[in-house]
C-alpha cells in the first residue's frame, strides 16, 4: 500500500504554530499515511533539526555560541541551551501523546544524522567536530545512544503505533564526502571523509534505531546523495527529492523497493504553486516506476509519497496543501483513485 508522509519541518514561530502543525499532520496523514513529530524551527535554535538532536545527545554536553552549537565535554551538567532543547522536545512529545491516544498505525520521528551534526557542531576548542576523528566518533556513538532512548520514549507516548520510524536527516553528508565543508575561517575546507568511515558512523545510529525496534530511514535531498552508501550502512528506507536524483541514483532506489525496503519519493513542491494537480504528480511517480522497470502494483507496495523537502519555508496554507497532495497522490498511485483529479 502506498502511503504519504512529510519530511518534518513546518512554518511558524511559537508553540501555537507547533500545535497547529501537529493537528495538520494528524488530520491529513492519520488515516492512511505516516504521521510524524513536526519540527517548527522558526521557534529558535533549540527547535531546529540540529538543536533538537543535540538535546537528545545526553552523553555529551553542549552550549550555544555565536557560531552555533559547541560541545563542552561530558560533565553531565549540560548548559542552559541544551536543557532548553531537551525541555522543548519533551513538551512537543507531550502534545503528541495527548493527540494520538486513539491513533493506530505507523509513526515517524526525525533526528539529524551523525555527519550533519559533525559538520555543524563545534569542538570545545573551536572548529567543527568534523576536523577531529576521535570527536566525530564520540559524537556518532553518543547520538546512537540518544536515538535508542528517543525511540523508547516515542513508543511509550504513541502506544498505538505498529511501526516506529526514525528518519535520520543527512543533508550535509554529500559535502562531507566531497571535502566541501568550510573550516571556521572560511578560507579552507575540511578533509574528505572516506566512505568506509562515513558508513560506519551512520551504521551505529541506524543499528541503534533498529535494535530499539524502529525502522531506520535516511533522508538526503541533495543532488549527489550517496544512496548506495546509505543502503550499505543499514538504511531500510531512503527519502529523496526526486527532481534531484541523478542518473546513478535511480538504481539504488529501485533495488531498495525490489528488496522490500521503503522509498519516500519527494515530489510535491515545498512552496506554492497552488495550481499543481494530483494528475501531474501521479504521472511523475508512474513515469519514475516505468523508468526503473517496476510495475506500479509491485513497486508501490513500499513506496511513500512526500513533499520534496521540509516545509519551514512555506506558508501554513501550502504546508497543509502539500500534505493533502501527498496523501491524494498516494491513494491514486495505489489505484483507488487512479482516474480522479483532486486538484
């Protein structure tokens, strides 16, 4: 059965916006989709993808500096900003728990991946964690422990979930692999991380999610997303922006579907136009299935439809519409509304 979901982020600037995002997610996806914990990064750095995940990493302390998040050690006494990140996520999960008491079905949560963290968070003495082999190993292992605890927390709060999915967001991974992450000075670039190390660190996090009883997806909406590496690291779901998948990216996606794994095709625009039609989007999906040689009745069994990326840059009306369209396309691809234009 083809399902629909969202990548994670929503527009907004305060708690009321999070509550509205949650209502939209559950309203549009709670019937035959994969609802998720929305992110509203406009509430501040503690609410963004990196801030939320730093809050999960309880084995390492961190604080906020003018340049962003910085690790401070392992004292067990996190700085106030890290405590705020943890508190805000807990508050968001409280809201989820209250709203999903009658829900049953799959449920998704999102975390920043180890390489996106390493390319974003600073070491205690400055510059990115990416610059230090030992520091990036410690961060990945601490993240794995945090993800395991997070899965247990989400499972407790969403008791009707028959599948818990952890989406590991790795937007920076292609830059890490190509040596394109700038140093603190901006005049240089960090050294390339070779694929075996990249795969190993990612595998620690994916294995932790799986060992905790969750499915482990990786989302990367970059043009050169290393899809084969992600599968090799243990991802059982790949989430992509279909318009950015290069010629060598289609085979790993087709192989994933053929192996019974999940592919989340990001095809719905992340910002208006409001005149995009279900028919046009369905045609894009069917053409892609034909391109990779998969029959829709077979290929769609683990296919997920989503917006191309997060919706934080959209207005709320389009964020709602993007999930509506994702759900409508999923139904059409699945065959129940194959000849109906719900635009």
